[in-house]
C-alpha cells in the first residue's frame, strides 16, 4: 500500500522498513477504501510510523489500549 502513497524513494523506504509495516499498510488500505482524504492518510501514515517505532523500541513493555492512549496524549501535548 505504501508504494502507491509516496513519490519519494526515501519516504517509501522509511515506511516500508519500519516496524509493523504490514499492519500499518493494511490499516492505511482500509482507510483509503473507506474514503479517507489524502491529507488524512498522510497524517495517519506519519502517526502510525511514530507509534510503531515507539512501540518497537519499548518491546519490553506490555501495551494495551489505555497505555497507547496515554502515549498519544503525551505526544499531542508535547507538540503544542
């Protein structure tokens, strides 16, 4: 799915080579099929890449829905 979204070879490689590429690609395909806009897809790709790297780097921790919500809130607060 990523190869249809990125024109830059570096961006494509960044997304394909990062953790959970298959899962992220499958979710992005689902969003495209549901009619998400290009801007929304781009945002989702960036956020999923961030989350995948974070989770992969913290593999010793157990993640659940609440834990991921806390990480997302921390990220949004940190960007303001």
